[in-house]
């Protein structure tokens, strides 16, 4: 059984910096079809105004793990999910044969090394090359996919419903 553990903010910011948005439905289908992912856990900050997004993610087959967010004075929202992702991955270790970690954040390098030692690591899917940690890249070698390589399969179509977050940032249905 293969599980995916997804750092939602890292993915969102990474693909956005490359000028496109992820269609979370298509991405879930991609994970199922390409890697036979049975459970995909998405770690995401919780803000009540995004209930429609959370419903869309659940309907698409993701298991949501929420983290309360902190809003800073300038309206910047932060919901660091690193610890939650690591703990959940570790807690469920006996349930899966291999794990895919979806992030470019080097803070997950120790988790990857532990999974490798236990023969439970399958691959990293990083949002982009530019911001993928060199430590993470070194640890995984060729077991990394960059989302630019699969963007045509998982990119959000233009013209879908959009909304603004409290900081005024535009978002699409894909996140």
C-alpha cells in the first residue's frame, strides 16, 4: 500500500512561482494512476473561509490534516505543517509499504532518510526545481519528480472560480 504525504502550502507556493496553478483533482488522479497511491494526506492550514476548498479536496480523495494558522500584522498567513506531516507519516508507518513525500522543503530530509533506511521511501515530488532543497535532492538522488515535468497533466484550466484570501491574494479552485 502506498501513501502520499503532501505539504499543501509548499506545493501551492512552488507551482505558483512557476506561473501556474495545480488542479488538485487531476493531481489526485495522477497519484492514483502513476504511483497507485491509496491514501493521500494533505497537510494544510485551517481558515474557516476556505470551507469550499476543503470540501473540494475531500471530494477529490484527499484526507485533510489541519493546522491552525497564525495571521501576522501585515496580513501574512502562516500554518507550518512540517511537524504534523512528519508525525503522521511516522504514526502510520505500519499501514503503508512505501511513502511519497510531496514537498521541496529540506526540513523533510531527515524523514526521507529514515524512510530510506526502512525501505519505505518511494519518491519526492517537488513543486519546482528552483526552490527544491539541495539537501533533499542529494538525499533522494534520482527519486525525485518536479511538478514542471507533469504540469500538462495536473495544471488547472483557466477560467475556474477564483477568490481572494484575507491578505488580498487571488486563488483559484485548485487552491
